[in-house]
C-alpha cells in the first residue's frame, strides 16, 4: 500500500520539498522553490529522474505553494494521493516537544515562540498557513528540530542564571538538528543489529552547521547546541563556544552594536573567520598546501570535536558507537581520521582503508579490535520526518 507524504522545509525565501512513500520509503518527487518575494522566482521539480524548471514572480509563500501544486498537476505525481503534509519546524520551545498534528493553537504557539528562532519560525509559520490553504483536505504535522532533545535532564539543559529570569524569557538549552540525530542513532542501532534502548551512542552531525549528541538507551542526555545554534562545535561561519564576556568586550572596546556582534559570531566566524573559507574541502586543501592559517583552523576544529566526544563518553559511562554524519561527517575522511586517532585513549581504533571508502550507505570504519564501533551514517532527515508524520496520522 502506498502512503505518500509531502514534506516541506520553508525558509524565508525558499522552500525545499519532497514526496516520500512512507511505506516503501522511496522518494517519489522532490523540488526547490527559490527567490520567494521576487519577480524572478524559480522552481525546480524533479520526478522520475527528470527535472522541470520554471521562472516566474513569486511574491510570497502562498503563491509559491500554489505554483508548486501546479507543477505536481502538470508533471506528477498526483498530489491528491498525498495522505499528510509534514512541516519542518525549527523551534518548539518547551511547549511543543514531539511531532504534533497542526491546528490553529499550534500555529499560535509557533508565533509565540518566534523570538527564540526569529530567522526560522516566522517563515515556517508562513509556509504552514500557505500549505494548509493549498492542501486543506489532509492533516498537517509539525516535526520539530528541538523535539529529540526534549529528553535532556535538567543538569544538561539548565543555564546557571537566576531562575525567575530563565523562566520568564524561556532561557534554556534546547538543541538542534534533532531530526538528524534521531535518524542516525536509530539507523546505527539497526545497522548493528541491537535494540535502540540498549546502545549508548555519540552522534556527530558535521555540516556547515555542526552539533554533537550523547544518547543513552535511545534518549538524548546532552547536545552541543544550546538556546541557539551558536553554542558548541566550531562551524562553517559560527564560533561555537566562546567566553560570553567577549560580547561585552566588543561592545565596549570596538563600539560594536548587538546586531554587529550577532553577525560577527554567526556569519563571519567559525572556519570562515579562522581560515578564510567556510567549506572544509577548501580548508583541507589549503592546509595540505602548507597554509599556516588553515592548519591552525583545522586543529581548532578537531580539538573541539575531540573535547566533546571525550565529555560525552564520560557522561554516558562509555559509548558503544560513535557515528559521523552530514556533509563533512560523511565525506571528510581526514576529519574522521584525525578525530579518531586522538581517541585511542578511549580504545578507538580506526581502519584507514575503510575510512577512505566513499559510499552513500552506512558503514563501519573502525577495526574489529576497536573497543568502540565507529560508523559513517548518511543522514536522511526527510525520511525521519516521513516516519514521524506517519506515526502521528495513524494514532
């Protein structure tokens, strides 16, 4: 039986979409809508390996989703067969902590939570409203980036701030990339043939944005991102962990505004600030060519990763498996090698030949003698979303 689910990921000026058959887990169609808000909006729609394109005015999300429906009507597959629409929602706060059937109260809550994710929740809400208008006869479901980390214990999610201030302004660690961490950790357990509830795991989601999690018996106990995606690992353009006093210092000594500092820490720092490149392939090439700046940047990146893995190994009381995923984690064999070679104290032994293999399939890159199994697991957030949407609509 076919159970097609339409999955939407709405940004401020773009919408990514897929239709996945939740039974066979096959992608039936996918597409990208870009330049929303302009007269030269662009839609790419791919079905059966053939790509169809259209350039036209796309003033807002409502018009964009109507045009998406028109592409399905013209090129297929039949959207009337879709049984549900799943929406990627970045921030559910501490109120929306699981995949949720959308009604007006859920939309109102997402609007209320917008200050926690001002760049992501508002376009997400716009997409939900537009999609409910374009496809009113099927259930709509929100899948939250933060939901997987709703299991964090208080000692993990609590900042050492006055309790009344934290409560009033909803200040706590929420974590992000949860859909990816959930998918990868479940896939790792299945790949190893072990019950999810019996595996202690560390998952490193390494892309332009990067996060790491410690997962005990299928529940996240810690993650590197905090109230915002800025905390934690060194990323493409984000600093990761810094001394918070740096913000006050830059305001006083450099005369920088809050917005200036926000831009500096989120968009001009990380590997871009250290090495001049946000793409790890460029950093690696420069480092191997002898560029000292790139070499220092690489060392900082690896150091922070090793630091977090060691910390989570201790918090978990030992880890059965470490999984690398996302663009860097899946493709940068040198990152994996340099990290794993510094984890020998934990009993990690990497197989260099297996580590150099490029594949879109889950694979083991540790040796049989390694005390910790090291995996590369290609992430699939859309598939995880489809699974969770199906669970909700079948309840």
